[in-house]
């Protein structure tokens, strides 16, 4: 990992400058003696056409992966975290710099640094944008002196009894494509495994297949890119082979998410599928062996039924839109 030492705003460009550092991380395998005592909770928060996932490890250590979209300014995520009595965010992950994933980061940092017990470490792909949302996020990091690490394939995050490996972005110079550099995490807890890939698309998925192969296998998978056809490609799903998939997107998504082809494929694979738009908040709990899922609203988990429930696309071109637009002139929050 790389610790970011300085955040510089130069004209319309944001530059993250760092030096190699391994603080709080380990490139080797985690060794845990004895049996796991307690449950890992993975909360997929219903944030509409966005992503926000809270993990709570048995000791109470927490990880928040993404924070919803910018119009909500983190309010829905903060409310959810407060309802769960989360006093501190030990690990704050930005899978990538688009506003539907980091929209609440600045307010989450502000809230936890001033009203609660702070933020431990923030993690970023290192690929910047010039949006106001991203600028506010970096300003909050700097204002509250939060440690910011840039992660890449091969890095490891210490998270209690869970084993967290970074599978993407690629190691070294990986270019400037935001989606190809989305942070992908493989999380193992006892015999249970979970995979989340942000908005990683087909090229990144193929690289992970080539580089990691069977390591991609997961019991539960958070569907890439809100269930878009740009992700969850056939070679990738052939390696992941999940029993459960969770899709986070709006009910009447302007982008057609989740795309019909993805739901059809999940149905063909007999994957138990949850969609935040109809199931609401989806909480997965595991003791490392058994897995339980609890939803805010009851609905079928058959992907074919979800496809039937999905509103008809008004525009055949909407599936080609790859991400929400964060308008640079959007008003500053607060």
C-alpha cells in the first residue's frame, strides 16, 4: 500500500502523491489461531442508485465500503450507522471516485471525526477525478488528518478475524480508467467468502480471472456495477460461482440496472439474488460456516422473479450509460 502524504489541487487536476508504506497492512497470509468466536455482519444499505456496505467483525471492528450518492450527502448512511450504534469506522473504503460511491464520504468523515470516535484509515484506488464530490472527500481527509492509503492487487487489510485481500486495481502503473481501477476485495471469514468489486468492468474482471482464478470463488457476491452488463461477465461468474448475489441499485434505474441479461444469467445459475430496490437493506450474517440473510422487505430471491418485477426500460440505450454524472457545478453541501 501507499500512504498518501500530500493532497494537491492543481488547476482542474487532483494528484495523490505517496510513498510505499506497510502500516496496518500485511502482504502475507493472515494467521489466526483457534476458532472464530462470533459473527461477521455485512449490511448492504439501500441507498438507491448507489453503493454503501457496512461490515462489522465480531470484535466490533468496522469497515464501510462506499457511502452512497452525493445528493444525500451521506445522511442516509450516517442514519443507518447510528441505528447500528457504530461509534467508529475503522476502515473507510472508496472503491472508486464516482459520486454514487463516495457521495457521502466527506460528511461521514466529518460526523465521525467530530461527533463520534473517528475514522481509522481510509483506502482509495488512487485514480482521481475533478468533481466537487471528490474534492470534498479529499478536503475532509486533510482537514481531519485521516490516514489515506492507496491500495493495489496484493495488499492485505487487517480486519479482526476476517482475511481481506485486495484483488484490484492492478499492481503498479494501472492507468487512469476509474472503473478498471475499482477496488475489489476478497473477504474470508472462517469457511465463508465474500467478493465485492465496485464498478470493475469486463477488462478488470478478466485480469482478475487470469491473475487469481480460484481465489475469486465466493459464497456471496456483491454484483459489480449495480448489476450492469459491463460486469458479472461469463468468465468471471464461472470463477466466482456464488450461492448468493446482492445487487444495489434504484428500482426505476435510469441506467436499466440491474440489466435483464444479468438477472437472466443469475437465474440460469440458480443464484439466490437480492436487490436493494425491492428487498431494502440486506444484512448477511455468518459465523464462518452458516449464513443467514435478513431483508427489510419480503420478496422472492429468484432472479427470474426480480426480472419480472423490474420496470420495463423506456429507453433501449440506457444500458450503455456507464455511470451517473457528478455535475461539477453542483452546489456544495452544507
